[in-house]
């Protein structure tokens, strides 16, 4: 039996996958599915798709679009989270920076090149009218690496999901200067081309199961308490996050893909735009 390897960040957005696995919902239709947590984020996930280390990735929209245009042999098969990702903009608690406007020529900590923290630094710079040529980066791999880097003064600010970093704000490791939401749905599901070709029915089943779970996710009994416990979040923060978050059971549209590619091209993060058929596959 084929084992389908799925990878994603160890964050609250992906609890629907874990619940499906724990409830044996894939096994019930004779699917062998294994999940891998990837704290390094989108850049690492892109690498895993390219190397064949994972078959499927739950991944940031802008990151996988850029990497497919750059040659990643995968396609986006659906939107996973429709709502934007709220990127908190963080500095060390004792940092000299007090306002976002002071960060124009500062060094951003990023998980790796091509990651969401890397690409969103460009989006954030553009929104503030900054010259993107002034951006400087320090690769820190994970959120723990960012804590060390900012605390040691090796980098100046770090963009990461607002609620996952809130415990670090609450305990005064970080100060948040503001937020930057993505201008598009934040997470999509991408599958390697060879897996789509060889196992289309199985992929369709996997998507059906996760769609069913995400559709009713907010109505699961005690889901707020489950999220708070598993991800070390305050209950009030979970309630706030759930109110802002909308999972999707839909496919990517040509309009959405055009919006993302136009932004990436304008920021010189891609040097060409791919066609819809090259990037998206409806299953």
C-alpha cells in the first residue's frame, strides 16, 4: 500500500489534519497517511516537495506559487484556509525600535529564503512605500532561532503568525509593533505532479476527508479548549483567532492566481509568470 506523506507547519491551522489522523478517518477508506511537522515553514516544505520527501504540503500560497514558477514539480490542488494570515511584526523586548517606520533598513529574521517570512517582508515593505533594495535578512530556520537572533541583536525584527507568537509577546520575549495580513488566502494544498498522475483517486479521497473536517471544524465540541491546550494559547486568543479564520473547500481561481503572481512579479520575486495549468490542478 502506498503511504502518502503530508507535511505542514506545527500550528493551529493544521489541527483538522491531526484530528482526521487520530480518528482514523483516512484508514477508514484504506488510505495510509503520515503527517510530518515542519517548523522551518514554507521554504523547507518547498524543498521537501522537490526532493520527494513529502507527497503533499499544506503551504503558504505565495511561497508555493513562487516555487512552482521556479521549477517545483508540483501543483496547487485547493485552497486550505481562505482567510488571510495575520503576520505579527516583532522585535526583541529591549529593542531600540519602537515604530514600524523605523524598520526600513533593519535586518529581518527569516526562516529561510523563499519562506513566508522572507516573501512577506517584501509585501510589507511595498505596503509601507519602502525601497525593497534596502531589505536585509538573517536566516534563523525556526521561531526558536528567531528568539535567539533577536535577543542577541543579530537581526532586528521577525514576521510570524500573530497568534502563534503571542505567548512570546505575553512573556515579554518579543514586542509586537503591528500586523501585516496577507492580501490573499493564506494556505493552499500542493501535491507533487507524479503523485497526482499516479494516484488521482487517492488524492481526491484525501481532499474530500479534509474538506469534510474543515467544513465543520468550528462546531467540534470543546474545540476552543482543545486548541488552547495543544498549542499553548490563551482561550481568549483562540476565540479571537477562530473568529478571524475561515477554512476553504474550494479550488484556486484564475483571478486569485493572477493576483498573487502580479504581486510577486512586481516585487521581482519571480521573473516570469506561469500559466494557470502549470500551477493549478483541479482534482
